[in-house]
C-alpha cells in the first residue's frame, strides 16, 4: 500500500518548476502525436501488420489518461501514469516485435531517464530493474520459441519508432539541460541567500546572546540528558559564581543534590511536553535566599519530539516583599474598612456601580449588601435630589476629592439623613474607583438648629424680658455681650472698644462709686453679687438696671472672668413706684372703707337685732290672737271666717320662718370661720335622726357613707348639711319609697361630696335660680319653703373655697355635689 504521504503528494498542484511543467505537457503531447502517427503509418504502409497498431492505441490511451490527470492538477499521478504506462506499452510492442530484436527496445533508456528525472532515482532503478527482468524473460521465451513469429517490420515502421524515440530523447535532453542550468542558478542564489541568512543569523544570535546575557533573569537550556547546553551569565553567577563555565555540566552538578531532587519532577514534566510555572526559594552561591519565579518550557525538535527544555528564572524577592507589604497594608485597610463605624463605600468611577461596602454602610442605609453591590446610588434611591448628586459629582471631578460635602440622603425606611461625604479617587487594577466616607450629621444638625432656635428664643426672651448677658475677661479687660445689652445701653460702640472704664462711665454719677466698690469686692472674694443702679442715656433719660454677676476662678486660684446678666427694670421700678403710690392711696381708702363697713355692719347687726325682736313680737301677737279667736269664738264664726284666721296664722308663721332664714343667711355670711376636722358622716346621721324624731310618720331609706370628713367650720357645715338633707327629706316625702344618700367621690383629684334623693326633681333649665335667695322652683302649696335654704348652702360652700352644682330631671330626683376647697379628704 502507498503511504499517506504519497497519497497526499498525488493531490499536490503541478510542480512549481516551470521546466518540469513544460516537459510533462510536451511529453504527453509527443506521446499522443507519436501514437497517432504510428497507427496511421501501420495502416497505410504495412496493412498486413495491423497488429502492431495496438501499441500505438495503447500509447495514445496512456497519454490521454496522463493528460486528464494534468488537467485535474494531479501532476504526480500523471507522471506515474505516463512512465509506467509507457513501460507497459513498450513491453507489449517488444513482445509483438520479436522480443529482444524488436526496434522498440531502444525506448527503454529514454523512459528510464525520464522516470528518474521526473519521479526520482528510485523510479529509475525500478524501471531499469523491470526492464532487465523483462528482457531476461524475453530471452528465455525466445530460446524456447515461445514468442510469436512476425514478419520483420518495414523500414517505415522502424523509422517511425526511431523518430519517436529520437524526438523524445532530444526533448528530454533539452529540458534536462535547462533544468540543470536552472538548478545550478538556483543553487548559486541559494548559496548567496544562505550566506546572507547565516550572517543575519549570526547578528541575531549575537543580539539574542546580548539580550540573554543582560536580561534581568536567569536562562538555562538543557538537553534530554539534563546537561547544560547554554546558561546565561546571571544563571551561572547565581549558582556557581563568576567565571565558572557550566555548559556541558549535568544539572545535578549545577543545582546541587537537594535542589536537583526537588526540581527533577517538574523537569520530567517539561520533557514530557508540559509547560511549568512555579515559584520557589533558592539559595545563591553567596548564601542568600531568593524567591524565584521558574518557568519550564519544552524544546520541540525538528521531528516534533521534545529535544530538551528551557528554564527561565526571575528573581521576585523584592516583588514578594512588596506584595507582603501590600498585603499587610491591604489587610490593615480591609480591617479598618470592615470594622469602621463610619459608613464606607467603594464605587466604580466609570458607571457608578458599587463594588464594595462595609457593614456600617449596610446598617446605616438599611439595604442589604446583595441589594447594594452591583447597583448605583441612584438605582437604590439614596439621593433625595438628583441636582444635589450632580453638584457633588461635579465638585469631585473638578477637585479630585471632596471634604465634608453636605448632602441629604435617604435610607431604606424613607427617612432623610443629613450627611457629609468625604471622597476621593483611588486606582485599583488600572481602573478608577471612588472611595467615599459618609458621616451622619443629622443629630448634630438638629442640635445646631435647636441651638440656633434656642439662641433665637434666648435673644427673643432677652428682648421681651429686657435682660442681656455679658462676659468680662479680667486679663484683657474686654467685654463680650448679647444683642439685648446693646439695646439696653443704647450704644453703637463695637465690643472691642469697650472696657470696664468705658462701661463705668455709663452709670449714674450718684451710683458709680458704690457700684464700683461693691462689684470689685465681689470679684476679689470670688462671690456672686446683685446690683441695682441707674444708667445715664445720651438724651438725658434715666434707666434702672438690675445686674447679677458671678466670678470664674482660674487654675491658679485667681479670678479670670466675670459673667452675668443685666436686666432693664425701668418699667418695673416706675411701676413699683406707681404701685407704692397707689398702695398708699389704696391703704387710705381701705381705712376709710373699713370704717364705713364697720359702721354698716353695726347698722346691719342693729337692723338684724331689730328684726329679731321688734318684728317677732307683733308676729307672735298676730298668731296668738288669731288662735284665741279661733278657739273662743269658733261657734260665732262661719267656716269662711275660720279659714281666714287660719290663713292669717300661717302667714304670720311663714313670716317668722322667713325672718329666721334671713337672719341665718346673714349670720352665715358674717360669721368668723374656724377650720377643724369635721365628720360629715356623723353630722348627717345626727341630722337624719333629729328629722326622724320630729316626723315619726315619715319613713325613708337612708344611705350614709361612713368616714366622710373635711376641714371646715363645724357650725357652718352643720347649717349646710341640715339644709341639704332637709331639702332631700322634703322633696322625696311624697314618694312611695323615699331614698336619701350621702357620700363622697373623687373627680380629677378633688374630693366631691354629694346628697342624692329620689324626689320630684326639677328642670335643669332653671338650675341657675337654685342658689339665689328667695328663688323657688315649686309652688308653696306643693312644698313649703322660703327659698333661702339652698342660698345658705351656697354661701357656706363658697366661704370654704368650694363650689356646688346640681343635676336633676323632673320625677327622677335630684343630686347635689359640692367641694370644700380640698384636693383629698383627710383620712378618717
């Protein structure tokens, strides 16, 4: 079988050599022309030997097949077809032509020469061998008479054969000569090119050697036997010192036994065709330990196999130290970055995407790390205002950094936080990033705003209160004061031009010496002081001011500062003077009014006494005589007369009761009070018992809460309770099951007492008339009374500093609540 290389060669395009190409085409053409000529001559000149024309037909067929291969760009197949096909045709014609005596035998040398030229020496040897073997066979066959007997060829056929062979030999010779001349010319050109190439290679070798000898790396070239083929100066100096040749040495001897054994597995991998890159420590001939980056590369030979290896070793000791230093720095930075309580972010400058954040940033804004990384500040909504972001970005681009740039940022909860950003550009792996520190100043801003608001309120308060604050530095004799001091003193002088002496001149001459002495004494003693003095205004007006001052003592125990406040009390002083004048006038009027009131009280007491004695006697007479008339003259009086006398008696009695009630009301108003602890529950019990004895037929359900005590006048409180309970007794008397309650409750810290009944009640629209004298809500024929009782109750309650009110509905009873000026009732 043919090799794959031969099969591939068959498919190669026509030979690059134009001479070979031309000869091949010429040979095919000659064979075609020769075959046609031979067949024609045989048919026309020797028709009796037509059998010989088969050789021409076969030769033409071979030529056509070779031409087809040439047309299909398969020159090698064409050459083989032509050479071996012609050999077969010649051999066939030799058999027909009488064996060794056949004239065609002269074509074998030409064919062998052509095969050797176009195909190669092996083809020439092969064709020659075949020809010898074939000739031997013909000889033997001829000896045994095995060859066919054919008449001798006519001269025309012989000449045709000789002519074809001659032309072919001539063409072969011409083209071979031209081919050799071309080869000689090419060899000369190639020799010149090789010489130039050798010179260039020498120059390149020198250049490469110069590079390898001076490159900052160790280079080693070893063979498969691990012997040194080449090593640059750096390699030799590192392992053996200067001046020691190591080419030809075994790698074990070059590196030393321990290093060689450690390096051998990697070298074997390189000799197996693998590229190796590693780092390791090596000790130089001087004893210094270096960190090397070692690269092992297999050397590929001409046959495609590994012929050896190259080793490139770079000293990376300093780089490693720098990397370690950088790593330590990065570790420190990372630790600071992660543990810092200040929110820190790292964002890519080109697109604003967050590359990293610290936990403080995550905790401050509320978004998780996964939500922030790979997103932008605008994407997650940190910026409250896009315009504010653009201002910050512009400042960062213009200055390369920002310091304490104030912005309003928003966290995930939607809260606005006032922040200061300090940011600058840093370069990481060839790309710009923005490192930003965020300081939350929300509380500080609020404190500042609160302080400003407080200062504004203080200034406003000082303005309204007309008092200002000041501070005197005793060492520099300089003042600092608030705005209100300027208004009080009505001065436009700058603070730096005012000292204590200038200030002292503003004080009224009559007060100046006293103030100066007292003020200096308070400073010397380190005590606080208060002063009131007068100020002289430029327009002659006088102001009164009140000063409070304190002294600050330094570390050496000496006074260093005096601080204080000054209040404009002009209006207060003038008002006080006016009040004193008015008080004096009022006191005079009070004395006069007191005398008038005392006289009026005496007249009132005299009037009350007159009513009590002068009016009672006639009323008793009217009542008595009316009773005598009824008793002694009843039989003489008709029913109407008796009725008239009864009416007279009732009117007189009612008049007496009214006089008693008026006197009681007057006494309640004028009586001097004495406050003691009074048991209202016990008092109510006694009054109910008295009423029950007075009216044994009137039965009621009584509910009196125990322990209801209060501070007050016993007599007045008895009058109050008596009127309230009798009122409840009277207005519930017509009920089937009368009920009266007394108790205590607490309302908003006030002790509230109450009296409740289930009597007829009243309409609340008339409640404002309840406690006015002589005002009644029921008819006299329904319920007796003078309209003085509840008025008396109200007077007693008011005198005790309390209040009284009522709640009721017609037919649903009444509830009276009252206080006696106490927050809580005293304990029982």
